[in-house]
DNA sequence: GGAACTCGCCAC
DNA sequence: AAACGTGGCGAGTTCC
C-alpha cells in the first residue's frame, strides 16, 4: 500500500499502468513458422531420447520393480525409485525434506542413464514453457505479455501470459532457441536499454556507504574485479588473461550479489568454486578447474595455500567478515539501524514514496528498498519514453520491460534520436527529478540489425 | 473435474 | 539460529 496521501507514488503506478498497457497492446512479433518447425524438431529429439532411455537397464529395472506404469517426467516416481527402492543415500534434499531429483542432485549420483532425463527435461522446458506458450498466446503472430504492477510486495512488476521477464539468456542453446522466435515488426530493429547495476546504485543512495559510493562514482575502480582478486588471490587482474573475466563474473554473481541479498559464505563457496570454477568439493590436485592463463585454477589456488574446497570455504568465511566489517561497514551498519526502525514501526517507508508493511524478516526489510527503487527508476523512465513517443509521433514503439531494462521496436531512421532520448531520460532527467538519487546512473544498450531476431543482439556503442 | 499443493527452473 | 531477495509457470500429485 502506498503511503497515505503520497501522490507521487500513486502517480507512478497510475501512469506506469497506462504506459505498460500501450506496450501490451503493441506486442512482440513472433515467427510462428519458426516456432512450429522448432517445436516439431524438439519433439522428434525428445522422442529419440525417450526411446534410448527406455532401452537402458536402469529404466527396465525401474519399470520391473514398479507396480504402475512409469511416467519418466515424474520427479516423485524417480525419487521413490532412487531413494526408497534402490535405497541410495539422499544427498540434496528439497525444502520439505524429500530426496531431491533436480539436475544437481542427479549429477551427484553418478548414474549415466540419468543424463537422458536431464536432457529431456531441458528440452521440454524450452518447448512447453516458451515456444508452446507463444503458440497459445499469440494473436496474428504477435504475443501481448501482461505487465502487472499489483502483484509484487516491493512494487516491482511481474509479467504473465506469456511471462516476458524470464526468457532464457544464460544457457546458450535455450537462449538461441527461444529468442530466435522474437522479431521486430518488418523493416524494424530491436533495441534494449539496460540500467547497469541500478539496484546497487539505489542501495548506495539509501545506505550512503562511502566505499560503495566511491566504486560507483570512480570509473577507474571496479568492485567485482577487486573482490575477484581477493577471492582468488590473484597477483594481477588482466581481462586479456584467459579465465580472468570468468573469475570476475564468479565473484560478481557467486559472491557479491548473493552477499548483498543476505546469503552466507558456505553457499557462496559452492557458487564460486563448483559453478564457476568447476572445482570439486575435495582436496584439489593439479590440473583441476577452469584454465587460468597457462595453468589451472586448482594449481593457482594450491600455490596460494588453498589446497582444498574446505580451505576455500574457510577463506570465503574470512572474506564475508571482511566484506561487512572493512569493505562496506556503513552498509552493514545501515542494515542494523534500518531493521531496528522497522521493528519499532512495523513498516518501512522508501524514498520513492512507497510503504511496505507486514511481517518481514531482516533480509526482506533490507532488500526491499533496492528492489523497489531500481524498478521505480525503470518505470519512471518507461513512462517518460512513452510520453515522448506519443508527443513526437514516433513510429518506434516500447514493447516490453524486464525490471531494469526496456525493449523497443525501432524504425531504423529514428534510431539515433530514440537512443539520444532514452539516454537523456534514464541518466539525466531521472536524477534531476528525484533528488534522493545522489550517485550517477548509467545504461548499456544492445541492438539487433533490421529484421533480425532477439537472439542476435549485440552490444551497441552509442556513446 | 478443478483447486491447491510441491518441485524444478527460467529471469532480474 | 539459520543460512538468497522478487516473480511465473509446467508437470505431477492430492484432495474435495
């Protein structure tokens, strides 16, 4: 509920709803011939994999020892067989305490036949959630995803029918398969304008941590680089050296962001070592993990005295303490003060004018301002761009939004002007309108050539 | 036959 | 002491 009498927060939602409705009505073009072709291809592939799986000893035994007909899509039936019939010791558990059958759990079991099931479910996810969703939702070759402003506790948006905010990106195959279905209108191009690190910047405005602000203001510094150097005990960071960029990514997505959200060192250690460094949870030997320059990550860490996963975990425990005690002490202090204030009042008032109330834990109380503020920046910019688009009679259209980015379907002759306007709105006009934004904002842009699908987007050097 | 649940997985 | 914040959605399952 917006703070009583706060017109600014109300207006943001009201105008936002109207601007988003225009994008919904416009829609995104889908190449339905491609979608149908691809779905058929994937169905054939899935059938082959299923046949191969049914031919394995593993499956035949599973079927023999089961009363009913096996459904190979059922995690529950698989879990029963693995953990109750075969009595394999449960490694990973689900939230409710059952033996997990997710990809990670199955990998740990070292049963090669289970690879079939992992492959099949990945293909089905792409086919049934995304491509089939577009078939179901399209009207004359356009999907019209909804963007809701009334569903999320932090006043972020959500999207449905189809959800436009969870289209695959990281997995290369899934990304290619799904995003190759999405096109601009004929003769147009797709442009994505993306606020860079907006949640962190908003958090800095709120918690006013001097070290965090310095990282944002001084372009010669790089927080994720510095943390990568510390995590991996690098003597130097050079993105030209093989593997260093990956280590920076690992530091950013495996440690810094999870820590900011309230995660703890043990799960960060798994993120960083297992997911990004590809190191096992054992004592390390030479030649393990990703390549770093002309050696391997394990060799490098061993040379620095980190001989095993356990040692690495201890190292991250120290880094966690260092992060909050030395690197961002004012941020840590703010969390305590902010939570104490919530406990006293029962709600939090955010600089955007919104109020969050109800039962919340400390992590929620401390995460909501950044999430709220980041999206509020996006929505304000979206509204402005929508207003100018109408005022100046653009043929270019806003067609979607993904929390901190805007997707536009652009008439090529309008591109330069659209880019200029979007850059001005996001990085100049917004900080002028909202005085509490006292760090610089920045955007990245990505673009596809005329008549190319969203899978082809490339960095756009607009400055 | 549908509502409500769990699980798994996609995004920021 | 416990251990990552916000969503949507498909499939399987259970309950009414």
